C-alpha cells in the first residue's frame, strides 16, 4: 500500500485517493483557432516518462481536494506534493 | 399507524444490539449538521464564527466548540454540528453572517447519522478497520479526520478523552458500519 501525502491532511493510504492523470496540461488559449491536431494532442496525448512525472491526485475519501504530486514512475516513490496554484518544485 | 409517521433514524432498530455488545456504543440520531463553504481568509468566515459562537478552525482536521461545534472538512469547508433541533438556528445565523459573499450554507442533517463509541477499548476496535494512527500523541481530543473505516467513508472525530469518538457516516452506509463495529467489538484480539 502506498502512503500518499495530502497537502492538507498529511499521509494517508492510497485507497483514499483518485488519480487524475498528467498535471499542467493547459486548455488551448484560443480554442476557436486550434486545429484538429492540436486538439487531439490536448485531449489524448500525454507524456509517459520513465522517471519523475507531475500528476494530479484527489483526496477522495478525505478533504476531496485536488493537488499535484511528482511521482517517480520507475519506483512509485512520491518525490513531493504541492497544492493547486503552487508552482512545480524544481 | 402513529409510529410509522414518527421520524426514524438509520440505526434506530439496532439499539438492542449496541446495548448487548459489551461496548459503550450508541447512535446519536437527528443531530444538526450544516455544511458551510466560504473563503477561510474572508471577513465572512470570521463573522460566521462569531454569529455561531464557534470559530471556524483553519488547522486541517481539527474541531472548535463543544455542544455546537465547527468541524474542518476542507480549506474552505466546514460542518457545523449541533444538538437535535438546532438546524434552523444554525442555518439562519450562518446565512445572515455570510451575506452576499460567495459561499454556501446547506442543511445536511439527513445526510449522515452519528455513532458514538467510548471507553478504553474504543481505540482498539476502531484500529481494526481504520488506517489512521489513533494514538493520543497524534490524534487526540478535538481532532477529526475524513477517512475510511472498513470500506466506507466516515468523518471520525474524537470529542472526549475517555476516549470518546463520534463517527459520522452516510445514512445508507450506517447499517454496514454498525455491523462492522459490532463484529470488531465481539471478536477476540
């Protein structure tokens, strides 16, 4: 069982959380002028690194807040968590 | 006929089982529960605290107050908990104090029921199905947490040092949790 640190509630078990995919995927700034290729990339294309990956998580059984986390996809180790609106730590 | 018209609580029929469990466990039904959402840094948050007589706690997973209490649910969300019949008063006071500011005051009294469990064995019984560290140095009086007990989501709140816990569980999950707690109380260590 993974222990995940919620930025509000502290360490909780993985079963309390929902996964939200890659973080920092921005909605197109000019939707009307965005072509099919760019839309497809926004909707469906995600990074798949072997290593640190910024992701969204939600503390579903707890405070129900979304937050961001950096997880190493090779080891499942959480390298850090940060609240929505806070920049990704270096 | 009259009996069927009276209000019923989700665990009203489990009273005898609770009494026979050997534990100090009971349902506290019909408590007032009002959800309040407002920016914690706003003047309206302070005004609501003053109007209700209990400040809205800003430290995560803590509770302020006694008979009427404000329970932390999120950085901009609280549950105001009070005695049976206090709902209209809480709702009116909080709505007036909120004023035109962005936020909400919502009566959720029928959403959850309360199970109270007290005594020396309470902590061990809860620990069988709750992953939180309930040791007093981590989780003591005035602490609360939204977490899982067994497979259901609850709001767990230590309100006394016996220790006494309140478990707020959604009405439709209350019988599941009652089964689970009675089983945990009955089985050996």
